C-alpha cells in the first residue's frame, strides 16, 4: 500500500484539502467466475478524521471489473449447462422464454434478474427438467429427495447409504420415508453425473429421466 | 428539520430525509473498506449498492437510540448519531448515521449487530445453518 498527500482531493465532509491518499488491491468474487482484483483508493482527511473513498472512484473501477466478471460467469454457466445436456433452446423452452433470449444474455444484453436465474439453474440444473414439466409439485419433491440421495451416495460411506440396494427404501438414518413418495430409484455407476433414473408411480406418469446431480461444477 | 443535535428520547433526524440522501448517493460512508467487508454478506459490493439498500429502506428497521458524538470526528462533536437495527433473513444488522456540522450526511456504521434485541433470537436453526451442519458432517464422514 502506498501513501501520499494529495492536495487536489477535497474531504467531502469538511472540505479540507489535507487529505492522505493510499491505494491497495482488493479481491472480489462473484458466483461462477474467477476472483477478480480491483485497484482501490483510500482517503484519510487529516483535518476531520473522515476515512473512505472521497471521489467515489472505487465504484467506477468495481463496476467495470464486475461487468467483465458477469459476462464471464454467464458464458461459463451456459457452457456448463450445455455440457450437461441443457442447451440454450432447452433452457428457453423450460423457462418459457422467447427464442434467442439466452443468446442475447450471452452477447451481453442481460438483466440482474437473468443473472440470478442463471445462477439458480447452474446450482440446481435439475430445475430445468422440473420447469419443463410445468413445475409439477410431486416431481419437484421427488427430485429434491433424489438429489439428496445422490449427494449422500457421493459423499458418504457407500455401504451406509442407498448404494447397494439398487432402490431406495425407508431411511431411518436421515428421517425420510422415501416410500411415501412412491419413487423407486436406482443409481448409475457414475453418481457425479446423472444416473438418476426413476419412474413416477403409480399415477401412470411413468417415464425415465436422467439429470445432472448438484451443481454443474461439482467435482465427481 | 434536522438540527444536528441529539433530541432526548427520540431520533435526532427524520429518517426519510437521510433515506432520500442515500437515494441520491449524497451520503459519505465512513471507513468504506471496512463496511464493504461486512456488506459482502448481504451481496452488496459497492458504495452505490449499500446506499441504495439503505434507501429501500431495509426490512424490520427499528430505531435503537440517538446519542451525541463523543469525539470530534468530522469536527462534529455533540452531533446526534442515530442508530437503527434492521433485519436481513435471520440476521440482525446495525446502522448509524449523522449529519456533520458541514451539513453532510455520514453513514458512520453499517455492520452485523453484536447484540440481538430481546425476542429476535431464532428458536430453530435456519435452513442455511442446518445445511452447513449437514455438509460438515458429510465432509467428516468422507475423510
């Protein structure tokens, strides 16, 4: 950190020009992108003791860096989803968005709401499949339970949780009665990705789905 | 109209006036680098975002007290410092502001509250806390 006296800077509180200026690099992080650094200025008024960013320069520098980081995060999220089998068109259909909406986000025309939505889908990619099926409550509940089972399988002792039976039964260990949901579940040999094939019973809503487990960047 | 002096029992300033100043970005944030470290917990990263958040105003905004500034910071010894609690999710936060002798609004504090008000303590752990505990247990089991 360097320190200097800058006569050109005026204290916004007392109007004194006795201002000491220092600069330092601050690291910031946003979801789904690398950490980025911003050169920040720090002022100290020798007259009244006010400390801070007198010229609001830091906000300008931060906004520029944030814009680049957000663009990078959107690209990473969409690329990750695409690798997981969720294409831009698939996402648009699932979320009832007009065609080419996602392409516009990718090219830089996006809102804060779009970024929030993408972060949610990136964290819980299976939400796209639930959305595609009209946010069916029963399917959503079943998916949450399956995701929990898959995560337990991934992180826990394989002899302890679900892994050997091939289908889920009641689990007193975690206090969840899975049979009430009538969701027979089997796991594939690759629990880090998909492998969750299930059949919705009994209401003739039979089908087989597979979907990414956890976040798209979760290590296997 | 604010006179910059603490008033017995009540707030020294009309919060609506300081809120409007925040909306206009016409408020100096004292020790912004420290404030920003805390504000990250609210996903607020810049001075502008913090002021806009205060201008909303925040949920469960509750007047705490108004006290005269004890030292001569901002050359404003004796100026009223109005303190408020506000909530965000399960957390209680604290903010304090004053109008300096130069008639400039200063956000003096913006941080998580150290002292929860009576009745604010959550009776059950939040979903986040449960998730954290669960993840910790899984990590331990995975070793």
